[in-house]
């Protein structure tokens, strides 16, 4: 599958170009960030709390405006044309919240239709929910009584059903039990194979290494390291991560960062 | 898109336990209020009819027109079922007599003080106080609550415009609150007609405008709820803020404005006016008596040096002029006093009107006052109801006294008794007693003042306009603030 992706030269579906964000209170959350995610690729953003991962995703979704630079979804600047840009992206937040008075089905129906897909049948919803591993007894239960992991599964189902070319995932596996986490890994692998471009923030180094085509490490809003899956073979990513987080090796890594452009 | 959002909003409202609870409370309140209102109306009508009958019987049993004691009653108004206004506080009956001014006395609450203790809750009150509170309850977290829940972010991860989201929010809440309200009001109207309250064509127009007014009023509170929920980040804060606004606007401002206008515009009490009148009267008469004695002193000075015969002649010559002079002076004094009394009363009534105007203008800063004032104007249970009745009763009194005077002069009787001295039958005292009862068929009948529907509506047009402006302001504000709302 990797060979298939590498042979096709395509435009990136998600691209952060010189993205800088300084919050009103002066906090520099992003510093000249450059990321590209091609169709059929998973890009994992690693980085400690406050590194700027959520900020990046929020800029893609036009929830906040970049101080400098641009975020493109399928070539559309999400700041200048957010409505058009967001047609091309699905999003799962780190803490999916749905309407507590609605059942899982009602919630999914609403959000999927809001995402522009109105010709699904109930069976389609059921398939998606089965795919994310939500127990079928919960389909028609009110969200009020759902656990965090169950809500997370609904959120993922909504994202799948939107069937957008790009997917933004902000710590999507938080709250998932190990079995669901494993299923989720498999699931986003399938989505990648369908040709989706996936940008995912995560704290799960091992899973990131397992499935990502690219891993980027953010520290204080700066992309301090970027590796392709091939480059990570035999590398202890955890070691690497800790070192970069500590601020080591920043200058020696320029060539590795550039390898991204060859992809 | 908008349809989907509205649908969701509606479903969200209808499925919430909050809705079930508020709908139940509203149903109980509205239906019992109208039921009690209708019964109250029927009692009032029965009493009105009984009183009228007693009044006609009394007149018929009187022996002559001079001794007739007539009284007229305020007619119950079907609209008071929904907008009791001042109905319970204004007197129901007035004496009609040439010797005393028309004055409405014996209000329903003064007759039944127990009911005054726990005042009747009419539909107006329910809309003004309860429904406005419910409107806030359904909108205080409309935007910031969804932000706190995280559903706002999830929704706006899609290609959704802020404008259509806010419009749908507004429309969803609006339909979710207004439709149930309209259904309840329609049921209430059905009860009213089924229970036999005669509702005329004009009343239907009034009722429709009242419903429109209520809708506008509730819409305003939906608007302000949305506004506050878009300018705050936390729903706990917006709830608190809205509660303060609600208490200020619904409970405090209308009362404060009345008190403030009392401070701003002074209106003298009846006692003060009477004191002023009396003081002027006394001063004038004192002045008169001193000028009279002065004149007489002068007159006697003129006669000094004359002998008795001359004096007598001079007096005989002048006496008539002097008397006329004095009489003219006395009449002048009387005229001045009447004029002064009239002026004082007019001034007070002008001040009173000014005070009213100031109070109403201040009160109208709050849409709750606009709503209440307009509702009473539409229903005809407004502040002018009393003067409207008293004016028409005065008119009737004049007609009635003219009529009785005519009748008395026709029968040659002057009311009390007449003494005829006849050479044949000697002295005959006639008490004017004809042994038959009076023929009341020609007697002028009192009819209640009609407040034309168009008149009533034109009086409330200002308030409709104000409510409209308030709605536009709140919704416009919410719109502007939502366009730059931070979704996270
Ligand atoms: N609204 C805001 N105003 C000011 N500073 C902010 C705001 N939101 C985030 N920040 C700051 O920006 C920086 C990046 O935050 P961000 O949420 O992007 O981190 P993150 O990588 O998602 O962290 P986590 O792993 O904890 O989710 C942090 O220092 C944070 O304090
Ligand atoms: Mg984050």
C-alpha cells in the first residue's frame, strides 16, 4: 500500500504553511509551522501539553485565526473561505460531546446531515457504529448516559460518515479502552487506504509509530523533528521524543525536516 | 441547512425535561386563570344585572321624579378575563344625582378584601412574569451552553455559517416556545366561549392583538436571552445576568418609574387642594368685607355735614346704585372663587396627567411595562377606564337631571311638597304623591362608554413599535456578537 501512495504525486489535502499563532495574551502557540499531509497519509503530531497541537487543528477549522501563515484544506485557505474548506474535512475532538437529550442515532443523523450527507439510511449509521465498535444496545440510548469512550466512538462514526477527503483528529483515542484503541488504529489504517489524508494529534507514541506515515514532534509551537515511517524503523521513538522535548538536537535535524518535501 | 438546524433545535427543546416541566406549569396556570377569570366574569355580570334591576325597581317605586335615587353600574367587560387591568380596583357603581358629582365606588376588591389579598392572576400577568422567565430559561445557554458542551465546535467543524446557525437557533426556540403557548391560549379561548362569555367581533380583534403583543413580548425575551448567551462565555454567568435583567425589567423598573415620576412631578392631594381653595375663599371674603366697610365709610363721609333730611334724600337717590355696586362686588368675589377652584382642579389634573406621562415614559424603558400598558389599552381595562366611565356617567347625569326637572315641572311638583291655598277647599298640602308608580319608559338609559377597537389599538401602537425595536436591537446585538464569537 505504501508503494501505491508513493507513485502518485498529488497536492497535499492538508497543509500548514508558515503557520504562526500568538494569542492575545502574548503566548506564542505556533511558530512558523509547516506540515503537509498527502492523500492516503497519516500524519501524527506529537508534543507535550501546550505544544500547540490543538491550536493547529483549531486554525484548520477556522476556530481561531492565524497570526501569520495559512492553513489549507484541499487547497482552500480555511481562514479566507472557511465554509468551502470545511466541506473537505471531518473532525474528531479529544472529548467528543453530543446532545445529551438525543440518542446516538439522532445525534449521528444530525451531525452527518450537517456535514452535507443526507442520503444515508439507518443501516448505514448502524454499519458505521459497528465499525467503531459501539455496542448495538447503545444505538438508541440517550447520550446522557454514555461514557467518554462511547461518545468518542460516536464522534469517530460521524467523521467516517461525513466521508470527507481530509480528517483532523485531536487525540481521538483519549478515553478509548485498549480494545477500542486497537480497533481505532485499524480503522484509520483503512481510511488511509481509502485515500484520506489524516492529521492526528496524539500522546500515544507507540501507536503513532505503528500507523503513521509521518511523525512530527512539536515543542513550544515549533516543529522540532519530522520523520517518515521508513526513517523510524529501528528507532526508539520514545527516546527521540524525550530528547526533542528536552530541546536537544534541534540544529542537527534540518536535513531530516527537509526530507518531508521529497515525499 | 437551516431547516435541519431548526429541526434539531426544536427536537432538543421538545425532548428536554425542562420543556415538559414548563409546559405543565404553563398549562395549569393559563387554564386555571382563564377558568377563574370566566367565573369571575359571570359573577360580575350576574351582580351587574341584579344591581341594575334593583335600580330600576327603586326608581319605579319612587313617588316622584324629585326623590328618585338613581345609580349606574360599570358593565363587565369580557376582555377582563384575559387582561384584568384595573377592573378589580376601580369602583363599580356611582350615584346619579344633581347634588353630587359622579364618583365610582365599591371596587370588587374593596368589597371582597380576601381576594385582594391574593390577587387574581390573569393571562397578562402569566405572560409578563412567567413566560418571560421561561423564555430566559430556554435561551440563557443557547450559545454558550453549546460551547461548554462542545457541540458548537462539532457543529462548526462543518460548512455551517454563523448567520444561519443563529437564525435557526432563534427560530427553533421561537417555534418551540410560541407554538405551545398559542395552543394553550387557543384552548383557553375555547374554554371562554364554551363557558358562555359573549365575545364580540371587536373583542376578537382585541384578543388577536393581545396574542400578537404576547408573542412580541416573549420574542423579546428570547432575543435578550440569545444576546446575553452570545456575549458571555459561561452559561452560569449568562443565567445570573439574565435573572438580574429580568428582575430589573419585569419587577423593579415599572414600579420605580411610578415612584420616580412621583418625585419628579408633584401632584397635590385632595386635602391640599381643598385647603388651598378654602384659604383663597377666606382671603377673598375677608378682602371683600374690608372693602365693603371701607366703601360704606366713604359713603357716610360723603354725607357728612348734611342734615337728616338731606341725608335721607341723598340715601334714597343713591341706595339703588350702592346696592347694585355691592352686589356686583359680591358676585365678582363668588366668580373669582369658582374660577380659582376650577383652576386649582384643572392644574392638579394636568399635573396628574403629566405625572402619568412621565411614569409611563420611564416605565417603557422596560418592555414589560410596554406589554402591560398595551395589553390594558387593548382590553379597555387601562388607567383611563375610570375617567372614561366617569365622563360618560357625568354626561348621563346631566341628561338624567334635565329629564327629572322636565318631569317635575310637567307635573307641577317641585319635588318636596307644594301648598295650595284654595278658597273652596282651604289649605291643601300636596306631597306630589301620585299613587301610581313612576313611568320610567321615557327615562334616559345609561349605556357604558364604548371604546372603539381602532381607538384602543392606536393607543397601543407605540408599545407595539417599542417592542419591535427592542426585538431588533437584541437580535441584532446577538447577531453581531455571534459573528465574532469564539467557538472553542
Ligand atoms: N485561548 C487561548 N488564549 C491564550 N493562550 C492559549 C489559548 N489557547 C491555548 N493557549 C496556549 O497555547 C499553547 C498551545 O496550546 P494547545 O492547546 O494548542 O496545546 P496542545 O498541544 O493541544 O496541548 P494538549 O496536549 O494539552 O492538548 C499553550 O501554551 C496554551 O496555554
Ligand atoms: Mg490539545
